[in-house]
């Protein structure tokens, strides 16, 4: 819960009013009460109620008398009576609604618990109060270490300083009674202040610390719930919930308080349902209850031995069959009662405007078929030589791959002389250097021999040489 001006930052401090939950709108606080009588004036001659509600850390509230007739409004920081010294708190409610809240919590005006307000807090009082609040978190860490060293089975959940920093109250939870006399001596020696130990329950601990429940909202005990009623597992059974302790338990480790919210309505609905242990006697056999739907008022029965075939009947029909069985009459079968419930399902929605599915524009992906290998046109090759900047097609294919035409040419030129074979070969493109390798150097042709030799010798050199 937060007002419109607040926006929590990354460090957990509100960005708007920056008052850390003590803004004048009182909507950042726990267990806040909306004053719907604030804009209304009192009748003439009636004096306003002289008590106010003051809130302290983590939702702790008390009622005080305004004996000094101070003009107080929601959000004012006041100095209140404490023993010893004084405490600092914030006014959360004034006027006639305070009388209603005191009556609801059974607090009498003349009781000793209702103390008085000294004054409005000065800047010096607020500075002392804020410095004391800054010491609470490191003190809690050190206090837990001391409790572990003394091997005490307790958990220190929160520490609250008094407004004048003269006393610190330690809130702890424990399943058994704890002897903390030695622990108090260690605390007084370590923190140099007056120590007060106060034991609270697990639900009170969750209410003080707050949090988010499994429903996604803030905990009921930290926002509006003040009276903690006992919750049993029978509440989950009546509501047909699975007895899973991880789902039924809240952050306090106990059963969730919200199990009691709708329990009365479930109990009223179950009054019309017959007992689950009562069997329906028919000529076809005895029928046993398998499932109940409280909202629809339906019960599912199955014959003994035929557990897979269920018959849905209403609670009215089930009560009639049980009444007939008590008189000694036996019904023919359950199919007659179940067949009457079968109705044609009518579709309320009709596609009159032309709504279609959201995926109507999505085209299915077609599988790419491989194209047959096509021979390159020599005219295109000459075009590429003329335009070197033009990108080559089929760049993903290796360039040094031989064409199938060369194989036929090699067969025809096997019987030709070597010199003629070299003349018939077509020029091929040299492969480019890959992976940073240096390009290969071109091979130079051997120089022609001098022609001052005999003609017979030149003919022998030009003729193809046979292997020895």
C-alpha cells in the first residue's frame, strides 16, 4: 500500500515524499484506517473527542489523551508519555472515529493504558529518533550472533528503540520457554542501553515484518486483520482442498487465516448434501459417492465393481433415493436420474463480425527443394570478366570444381601428343588464397633450346617420350 506520490527505488526508499512511510496521507502505513468523517463538521455545541491514535514502528498503535488541546492532524509527529522518558510517534487518526476504534478494541478512556501527549516533536527530538532507528538493523545482526553463541533456541525478529533512545525492545519468537538472563547481560554490555525482551507469536511476527502472500497481495495481518482466530485442517476438508502443508501454510508457518473467510458459506451449502458414507441401494447394485461439487450442487456416484463409470445426479435426487431406501424401496438404477441431466450444449458466441484466428496470416514454411545443377553459360563468364565489380552468382560453391565436360575431353585427348593436349586446355581461374595463406607463384615455362642442332634431334625431342 502506498500513496500516489511514492515510488520505491532500487534501495527500497520511496522516491516521492522520501519520508520512508511516514507521509501525511497515511496510506504507506500498516493497519491504516480511512477517516471518512474528516470532511464533516460536528454539530454546534459538541466538543471534539480528545483522544488520538498514534502509530509506532511496524504497525504498533496506542491511544493517547490530548490534554493540552493541541491542534493535531494525520501525519503529525508527537512526543508521548512513556516509562521512563518519552516516545516519538505519528498521529494516524483523530476525531470521532477514534472513539469507534477504542470501542472495537475494548479500550476504556479512563484506563491506565491511555496516556497523554506531551507536545509536538521538535527537530531535536526527530534527530535523536532517526539516529536511534539507524542503529536497529546492525544491532539485530549482532544480537542474533550472541543468541547463537549462547545456544538459545530463539529467533530475534525485530528491535525497536524508544523515541529518546533510552530503551531498546527486542521482539523474539520461540517454541519453548527460554532462559535469557545471561543474554540480557551480554546485550547491556554490548549495546550500552536499557534492554527489554518481549516474546511474540509467529503470526504477530509476520504481521510486524509484512510481506507478499501466495495470492500476490500484501499479507492480511499486516494491512487490516487484527484478530487472529484459530485455523484447523477441517476448514480445508470442508472446502475440498488438498491437505498439502506447503500450500496451506502462510509465511508465519501456520495455516493461512484466509481459510476461515468462506468457511461459513461452505458449511451452509453442505447442509443440503447427503453423507458421503451413505450408499444408494438400487436393483443394479449399491452406488458409492465419489465426488461432490458444492457450487453446482452435484454428486457423482459409481456402482461397486464399476468404478470407472460415474453418474452425476443432483443433491435433491440423491436425498430422494436415500429416503426411499429408508422406507424399504429400491430404485431401479441411477441411469434414469443421470439421463435427465444431459443437455445439448449451446454456444453463446457466434462469429457474426468475422473474427478469425490470430494465426491466419502466418504462412507455413515450405521446404526448399534442391535445384538441378545447371551448366554455366560461356557468355556470362565473359560478362563477369568485363565487369569485375559485379558479384558472382552461386558464391557458396567452390570455384575450382571441375565441370563434367572436362572428363569427356580428357578421354578424347589421351592419344594426342602432350604438346597438343596443352594447347587444347582452356584457361582456368586460379584459386584465391584462403585463411591468410600466401598465393602460389606462377610457374615459368622452360626456355626453348637453341636451334643449331640437327633436325633429327629436334624431332626426337618433340616426339612423346615413352617410359622405360
